[in-house]
């Protein structure tokens, strides 16, 4: 959005571009290595086109060790921009055009939330709406608090105004977004207004479909479910990352949570929203995780029977406490554990999908399937992909009877 205001237009061919910005992630090591591969490739464009401007932004830019590596090995980069000063992009680009030196502007302290920055949305149906930025939980494996800063909540008036404008523009599915939405409002000093209050106020705008992510179990409150029950436009899908099923591992992760409390939350969710879909995040191979501790994760998964899970092998991140933890587990063992966990994930993904066979679900149509133009595709309230035969346009909400199910999707016909 900022670049378009400056007069730039999007181009698909990177070799014809005048400006390229790599917006980077620092959560996992393989993402960082991919970025360094891209930097090497973009170096060739720089040599061919001396007017080419190339910058790096995002979370990697907030890591001091990464910036040092970039500056010592990649002199062709024009600018490095951190996560707290995106609104300064016009000035940074101007400096990059006029200067022969690499411009480095990284603010180590986050400022206030900057409203009304221009943005461009790819979808005409779905929109993400940030409600807060940052995280102050400091899990020992996680780089996010260091790259995104402390919690800063947007004012409810600004959030509701943005949602109302999106509804007027025809958006049908809006997701409230934050590193941990349950922390929303914890930084307000002069008022007691929490996430469940915001969720209710946004639901009242009349948005056809409302979702939220991500929810940390630390700050979970069953009032969230009470609000979901009151409003049919809040979709029955909850992502509640647990990371491990072993309490000792959770303690070493600085996730001070009892598994019994977590299961109580899950049970309350299922009792009050019968057709809910629940997903989670899980890390295997945390430093010196024992076989028994890993089995506790499998045991939890079998008990909850999640619809889906994002599973990862623990990834060392410089600057986090866990990077210094002793770890004698081989990478082969970690890979075996991941494979074993993924087999359980796949098993319950299919079993949970099969529960919908014979039922009618309301589907938000996205358009023809990418693999078969004669089949339409969309999403159920539970965030499940639904492929179906029928006659509908993108943006329609239609009833679909589910005839079969795979691990990845539901298949049916329009009612």
C-alpha cells in the first residue's frame, strides 16, 4: 500500500522490478536460510540494473546477529528496515535512491500503534484485521517477543471502524489477528476491556463470518466461548496451541500451564460448541525431550483428537534462552518423532472430516477449484476446505451436502 502511494505498481517478474523488499520471518531457521538464498539471487539483478533498489524488512531485520551477517557478506543491499518503523518506508526508499551506503534503520524500542497505514488486500472476500501487536510471554524457544516487541493493543474504535468499512466493501470472512489475541487489552491502563468484550462488539457489526487467531492458553478465558455461543456469525473454529503434552517440557518452555487446565478448556469448548473444529501447534525434539515426554504429547493428542495440527521439530533461535539448553537428542530421533506425530495428526484429520458426511454445511464460495474447473471450492464455518458440484459465484454462501471426506477436504454437492 505504501509503495503504491509512492508510484510503484506490482510486477510478477522479479527480474524486471525496480524495487524488491523481502519481508522476512525469524521463527524458524529454514526460513532464514531461504532468505539468504534469495539475497544471493537478487545480487545478480543489482549488477544488471544499477537503479535497482533492494531492501530487507520484517523480523529477521530485528535480529542483531542477522544484520551483522548481512552487512559483512552482502554489500549490495540498499536498506534494512525493522518491524517497528514500517511507516518510515517512504523516507528509507528515498535515502536508498540517493545514497551509496546501505541504510540501516532498526528501532529497538517499539512505539505507539500507527493507524491508517495504506494497505492492499489480495482477497475480496477474506480480510485480516490486526487487533494488537507484539507478545510478552517470552517462551524460551521463541524469538517473537524480541522481534515484535511488547503487547500494544489497538483501540476498539479503530478496530470496529476498520471492520465496518470492510463489511461495506463486501468482505464476508474477517479474522481478528494477533500474536496472542487473548492478551488484547492487557496494556490498557485506564480501562478494563478484554478480548471477549472486543469479540462481542465486532460480532455486533454484522460481519457474516468472524474468526480470530492465535489464542495462547495462558490467557484463555471461557468467556470467549460464552460470547461465541451468543453470536452465530462467530465461526466454530479455535486454534489453541499447546506445544507439548508434557508439563516438565512446558515448564522448560516457560509455558507454566497444567495439562488438566488445558483439557478443561477443551472440554468446555466442545460441550458448548458441538460442531467446533480445534487445531493446535506442537514442537517435538525440544532440548533433551525424553521418549516418555514425547509419548505424553501423543497421549494428549489422542485425548483431544484435534482436527489439525501444525507440527515442527524444535528450531534453535539465537537470542532465546533455549539455544543454551543441553541437547543430546539426535536429529534422526527428532525426525522419527515428527513422523510418528504426523501419522496421528493425519489419522484424526480424516476421522474428524468423516463426521461431516451426510450433513449440510454452509460454504463461503471462493470460486472454481484450481485442479478442476468443473468443481467449486470454498470453506465451511469450521475452516475446512469444501469441494462441491453446483452453481454459485465467488462470495456466495451456499448449503452443501457432504458426500465424502479425505484428510485434506470435504466433498459434496450444492443443496
